[in-house]
C-alpha cells in the first residue's frame, strides 16, 4: 500500500562577513559594527510511503523565511600621524623654562629662577633644535 504526505523542514542560512574600511580606526584594528544573524529557509517535501515506510522524497518548494543579516567588520585604515617637528615643551615635560626669565612652576603657586645660560654664539633657528623640549 502506498500513501503520500507533506513534510516541512527548516534550514539555517549562514551569514556572510563583510569587511569595510574605516579611516577612524588605527591601521589593522578591527571592530564588529554589526553581528551576523543567520537566515532561515523553509523546505517542503512530498514523501511517498510504502507499507508505512518512506520510499521517496521530492522537494516541492523552498522559501527563504528570514534573510541572513551579514556580519559587518570595520577594518582600520588610519595611519599614525607623523611625529611633529615642534613639540610643546610644557606638554612634553609638564613645565616650561623660559630663557633668562623667571618661570611659573608646574604647580602654578610659585615662581623660581629657572634660566638656561645661552652660549656666546649667534644661532639661527635651525641651530636651536638641541633646545627643543628644554626651553620654550
């Protein structure tokens, strides 16, 4: 004796991972912008039974009941800024030493004589590199 019946199955649809460039992130850094969510596909089969046992199975239709949502990963492309040629000595050393004058100390409550003796040379601006970070 033969009979038929319809069976319904669901199957997971895997999500894809998409990479997007992000100039706000440091080069090589990764950040998940949105997690992936698998989709769902519903499959309907016509099953033929002979003596109560399945002997044939044919796919009738397949319907995507939920589309997968792709995982989005941002990939950093920002390169570090080149080192500055001119530093703010107050930020670098947390104090500033004016040449030949009194300086306000880091705690801003007192002044002290904190001068650096200058050499008896006339220097142009290219020669002052050795003072960088020591004087303002």
